[in-house]
């Protein structure tokens, strides 16, 4: 069924890829984004690639008046809520800004939705809510124990959503816990455009491949993993975007608030990623093994079977596809959308 969807944070990395899939699936899309970490060019690309138009409102979620005006102008069936700050290290330095933006911003959104009688929501949570898992793979019912302020903002929002759905039965809420989104749209014209030096592995590897950094520092070679480096569940950003399309399809039958892992279920080490990226680029990407990064978990990967059975969704793109698509984007956009 075609829906009218409000996408908060839709100009960002995962949001823009999801807008593309939403338009391709026939939905009408309106984006609210304060553009604090995004370039609106991402949405022009989405329009070019799909041949369809969307609306962008440059509005901050912390501005209830501006947000109300957007809801007044148009009716929405569902809200997909990506808007948030996401840098783990930064969140340890300016925690109040993270809590205010991610938690207060969500509260303003929920109040505005309520005021306009909209009760369907898909929320971007993160695997970071699990912290160090008691065993692997990670299932949705594992203990939630994030180890940094960013993760705690996500968990605070999860608690808020559960409490809201518990108190008001009209809400249908899906919380998607992404593992490690990576890669870019296969067209090469949509990708991740981080401001400043990225902290995440694949963007750093790709920037090193084009000579922006001398080498990649591999954080820790002494973990108890197959090659001593940390493992993660890297998931193609297009698979993540398609997870939202799958969630939308089941939202009308969802009562209350449900969490799903979006991961591949396949752990990859840092050296696996470097090998795949080096093959893609056609040369060895220089790296050096250095000491562990504080706060890193050794291993993290999803049990994605709940999403497979209930959302009829599973990731289909592998690490080589993530590297090939990330490289296509990086080669043509060494400075992101301003290239
Ligand atoms: P991103 O920074 O590219 O996108 C977030 C968007 O939200 C940006 O366009 C930004 O301008 C906007 N924004 C931030 N605060 C806002 C506010 N107060 N009002 C309006 N707009 C605001 O990040 P992303 O990688 O696309 O992540 C999207 C969501 O997924 C985030 O909530 C993030 O925490 C979550 N997530 C991301 C990852 C990841 O590795 N990328 C992993 C797990 C969860
Ligand atoms: C972290 C967060 C995650 C968040 C994501 C996006 C945790 C547990 N996870 O993921 O919730 O969504 O950031 O910001 O807080 N690595 C290197 N060298 C580098 C960079 C990374 O070796 O220069 C290694 C890391 O040690 C890790 C892997 O690469 O093993 C992935 O790191 P990264 O991309 O930063 O993501 P996470 O730390 O898993």
C-alpha cells in the first residue's frame, strides 16, 4: 500500500538510501532534517536516481513550532526516525548535547505525532545498546547495557518508546537495531559523506586508498578471534534501507513496540575488511596494528532470524559488494557531495 512517509534525518547516510527505496516502492516522502550532518545534494541525487520528487524541510527536531508546521501542512501515515547524532567518541565529550538532541528531539517528535494522531513509527536504534554481549550471536532479548553516552541515548529512546506503547495501545512501533552499516548505493552517486575525519572503519579505509591518510590503524591484534582483530557484522546500507521497507509492510499488524536486529549474522574481522577492500582497489591498503581502542567490544554480530521470520527480510549483499560500492562512491566523490 502506498503511504505518505515522514523521514527525519532523511538527508543523511542511511536516511538518503532509505528515501530512495521508499520512492522506488511508490511511497510519498517528506524529509525533515536540520542538515547538521548532511548535504541536501544527497536528496537531489535520490530524485535523479528515482525520477521522483520528495519534499525537504530544513527543520530541527528540537523546534516544536517548526515541526508542528510540517505536520499541519500534510498528513503522514508513518514516521521513520533517523535524525540523531551518532559519533561515539564525541558523545563522551559532549554528552548533554547528545542527550538533548537524541532524546529531547525524539520527545518533541513523539509529542507532535500524538498531537496529529499519528501512531506509526520506525526508529533507528543500534547494536550499541547491547554493549558487551554474554554470548554470540546477539539476539534481541539479550541484556541491554551500552558502554557509551551515544548508546545510552539510544537505549533511553527505546525505553521511552516501550513505555509509550505500553500506556497507549494505538501505537505501532518498530525499533531497528542496525549492526555496522557500510558501503554505498551501487550507482556510485549516493554514499556516506562524513564531516571531518571519519571514525568508522570502511570510510577510513577508502580515504586511505585515495591517499587522504598514510595508513589505517588497526585497533588491536590480540583479540581471541580468527586473526586477532575485532569482528563486526558489516551490513550493506542498501540492505539496511530495505529493512525499513520490510518494517513498513508489517507495521500495520504490529501492536506495541518490537525490536529487530538488522545484521547479516556473519562476523568479519578488520583484516577481512582490509583484504576485501585491497582486492577491490587493486592494491594493498597500508595498515598497522596498534593498541586496542578504548571501549571497543572484541566481537559483535547479529542473530538476524527474528527479522527474517517476522519481517520477511534478510541481508543479501556481502562484504565484497560493500567494498566495491564504497569504492565506486569514494573514487568519484573524494570530498563527498562537494566533489
Ligand atoms: P547521519 O548523521 O548521516 O544522518 C543523521 C541525520 O540526522 C543527518 O542528516 C543530520 O543532519 C540529521 N539530524 C541530526 N540531528 C537532527 C535534529 N535535531 N533535527 C533534524 N535533523 C537532525 O547518520 P546515519 O549514519 O545515517 O544514521 C542514521 C540513524 O541511524 C542515526 O539515528 C544513528 O544513530 C543510527 N545508527 C547509525 C549507524 C551507523 O553506523 N551509521 C549504526 C546504528 C545506528
Ligand atoms: C561503533 C558503535 C556503533 C555505532 C558505530 C557508528 C559501539 C560498540 N559501536 O561501532 O554503535 O553505530 O560506531 O559510529 O559503540 N577499527 C579499526 N581502525 C579504525 C576504525 C575502526 O581497527 O580506524 C575497528 C574497530 O576496532 C572495530 C571495527 O573496526 O573492530 C569497526 O569499528 P567502527 O567502524 O568504528 O564501528 P564500531 O566501533 O563497531
